[in-house]
C-alpha cells in the first residue's frame, strides 16, 4: 500500500478543509437569508440532537479505528480482520442506538415536533456504519477522501439552489445537508474491497477492542457535551431563534477550527505509526511543526475575526444576525485553544496510548460547560453558551498541558513566541487602520453586504499580508522551511527542464 508524504497529505487535507470553508461561504448567505433564524435553528437543532445519537452509535470507533488500523496497515490480513471486527461492533451499537432514538422521538415533545428532520438526519447514522471514514484516514488515502467530499458538496450546492427557495423549505435543506455529509459513505463501502479482504481468516477478537473503544467513546461523549449540547440546551431552554443566533457564530468558528487543525488531522495515523515503530525523534520533530503551524495560523485567525465579527456575520447572514456578534467574538479564542489541544490530546497523548488522560481533560471541560450552560443560558442565552464553551476549552488545554509538562518543556524552548506576538500585533494595527481610517468607496454604500465583503477582503490582505511579511523578516523557522522547500523544488524543476 503506497503511503504519501505528510506534505502531500496535508495539501490534500488543506484542499478538503478549504472546500469546507469555501462551500459554506457560497451557501451560507443564501441559506441564512432564505430560511431566516428560525428555519436555521430548526435544522441546527435536529442536527445537534442527531449528533448526540451518532456519538452513541459509533461509540469511540472513529478515532480508535484510525490509531489501530494505522498500526497494522503494513499487514493486510490483520488489517482486514481489524476492520471487520470494528464494523461488526459498529453495526450492533448502531442498531441499539436507533431503537433508543425511535422511542425518544415519540416521547420527548421537542423531538416529536421535529421528527421529520430527525428521521432524515438518522440516515447518516445508518450509513456511517459502512462509511468507514476512519479506515481511509488510517491508510492515509486523503486524495480519495478529498475528491469524494468535493464531488458531493458540489452536487449538494446544485440541489440547494434548486430545492430551497423559501423559509418553508428547511426540511429539504436538512435532507441536502445529510446527502452532502453522508453520500460518499456508499462509495467508501464499494471501494473497500480494493484495500482489504472480507474473508474471515481467524477468530474475531472483540474483547481486545472494547476497553479502548469505550475510552474513546467517553472522550467523544464529553466533547459532544460542549460542542453540541449547548445548541440543544438553547433550543430547549430558550427558543429556536436564539439557537439560530448562536449557531451563526458557531458555524464560522467551526470553519476556522477545521482550517487551524488541518495539519493535525493528517498526523494521527502517521504519529501512531512512528510510536509503533519506535521512531521517537521523528515523532517529536513532527509534533513541533504542528505547534508552529497552529501558533502562526490559529493566533492570526482568532485575532482577525474578533475584530471583524460584525462584517463576517453581515456578509454571511445579513442584518438579521446582529445578535450573533457578541457570541461569535466570545467564541473566537476557542479556535486557538482547540488548535493547541488537538495537538496535545489527539496528536501526542493518543498515539502514546494515554487516551485516559485526554478523557480526564475532556470530562472536566464537559462538566464545567454543562454547569455553566445551566447557570448562564436562562439569563444570557447565546452569549452565556458561548462563554461556557470558551472556559470549557481553556480547561481542557490546561489539563492536557499539565500531563505533558515535561515533553512540552523540551518543545516550547525552541518556539519563538515573540515572533508570533510581533507579527500578529503588527497585522492587527494595520488592519485597524484599514478598518477605521480608510473610507469604503461610495459605490458600495448601497449594499451593506457588498460593503462587508470589500472591507473583509481589504482588511484580510492587510492583516495576513503584514503577518506573513513580518514572519519572513524575523525568519520564523516553520515559514522559512516551507519557503525553502517551495523554491528549492522550483529550482530543481528548472534545472531538470534544462
């Protein structure tokens, strides 16, 4: 099985992440305006509820499957047996979860009210069993994953513009989101025979997987408490419009988190492989690069969108989402915090088999988030939920850093923090100058949306351009290494043509 370089995998995953950002930028302005806050709130409420059910259905297999299959990817027979075992376990848990789902849909009034959307979303839970996305991540088939994802997203955009034309079409939109997210699962299953055999070659060993799967499930459950339960609690304790205001900021935050963690997403299988082979030097070197990447990108997008939250929401949702500005600004630091905890938890502790420590940190964050949601949502609504999420993410990172304090001391001493502070600080000053002192041309005055787009474009060029120039001037190691690779490759290609 051919294994691509981390750079190729990162490029593929970055394209996938970029598409995940670009497509919502295309669809969100249309959907937010057509469905309005209540329609979006209905879809997001159903989606968040189903995410909780899918968590139980998949148990901890999505993350555990990546780590376990990555370790045995060089042994096709063992890999085949492992995949079969995990799929059987997943089928059983999905069936039990779906039974519970059917019962609760008719017992809980809020669920019964949205049963059509919930049943549509439940299709994803069933297809997830055969989707085995964890397998394709484990064997690092990022080109295949990217092509499939972009193909279904393009198809979903066409369907959206054809079928969603009024605020009453929220059910159609819910179905389209399921198609976009789960349509590729059928292709994944059909393509699976190219990589593994379905013939049973030894007795199944389910017990080997159960304990670690339950640990990863507990991690997933705790994560879902403060990533999805806040939306569900807002829908139950407040109203659907409040959910819509909150999720407008959450959608932007999630897109930025995907971008910030795009490198880390491709590292788990490779780092697990390094640990299995005892290549600790390569492990530390790779982790160090991940830290540099998050410190450069995560700090930048956090600061930029705190100041430009109003314009981003105006562009995506129009004037109807003014109440989303404060929640989004409060949520923005979580982009940076999640980027760092993704490295400390999923890229360091997990490959080392220390998922119990990750679980402790996540449970602590989940408990804090749940308690703060109960206290803050009744009086502060979306703002309270955002503040609870921020403190939960901070606690998760602090606990993980405590567990890794010895290793982090070795890595941190080589990280030039002052360079990141100077570059982001300079970019912020220039951005604020553009934002407040440069007049927007009068041709944009007739359209607030167009004006917001122009202002975001100009300030983004100023901010990120300035940051990039400063990082080059101070010779930041990660940036210089990337530039050296780019230009050395171009030079080699020129020499080769001659």
